[in-house]
């Protein structure tokens, strides 16, 4: 099972994602993320054998972290402005988000997953190709939105998700939900 651990965005923030995507509608060689699937990935797990899913659920249930506020701010790209492959909206750094990530990493390290740094963002587009003129317009738009506040939400749960890749895009399913603020 191809899987990851994530925070789903609120409907309000998914509306913001759709609005940001409209700002870049001049881009032709991009694949937008469906706003209803917008999320913040805390840990990509890759292919996990079905026999290990219960261990993942137990590990997630053992995470001790409080619910918290999350804010979307700014728009940027990966890996850099010379070679744009992903356009994203940023997530403001917060102690609570970092604590949650550290808890998840510690629990999953015990299951053999490698620790990875958190790069908090919500993917807006995957870029297949971009022409010179489009890139120039995109860079101007990125600068314009580089520090814009897109709003916030209260985070009260984290989800283990299954990702099924299809020709029409990924299909995400919730496998397990961990409510924050309590253990077990």
C-alpha cells in the first residue's frame, strides 16, 4: 500500500488553494492538485506491506501532541526558480507543528522508517514544462504572493492515507485517523 501521513486542509483553506491556482491559470504545462485533495504531508511512507499497517496505526495512536493552529503563507517552488517542478503554498513554521512532526518521526523510526526533515508545504501544481514567457509571468506572480497570508485552520487530527496512482491522478483514502490532544 502506497501511503503517507498528512493533515487535510479545511474546506475554507481548500477554497484558498483553488483561488491561488486560478492566479496561475496562464500556465499550460502544469498538473494542478485537486483542491479537495489538498493536504500537508508530514511523512511520506512509500510502499508499505499490508501486514505492517496495524503497526503504523498503533504508532500513530501513540503520538502525543496537542491540537494547534496552522496558517498558510506565501507561494514558492521546488527545487528552484531556474528549474520549477512543483509550485506550492507555504505553511507557517510553528512549534506545535514541529513537535507533532518530531513525535511522528520518533514513533516511525522504531518501525524502521528513516527520519526526514519537515518541509511544510501544500502542493498546488506539478510542473511538466514551462515556456520562457510563462516562466517570467510565474516568477512575477510568485514574488507578488511570496508573503501573502492565505488564512488558517485548527488542526485536531492527523491521518494515515493510502494513495492509489491512476492515469487521472492519485486517489487518496483515509486508512486511520489520530485525534490530537489525547493518546490511544
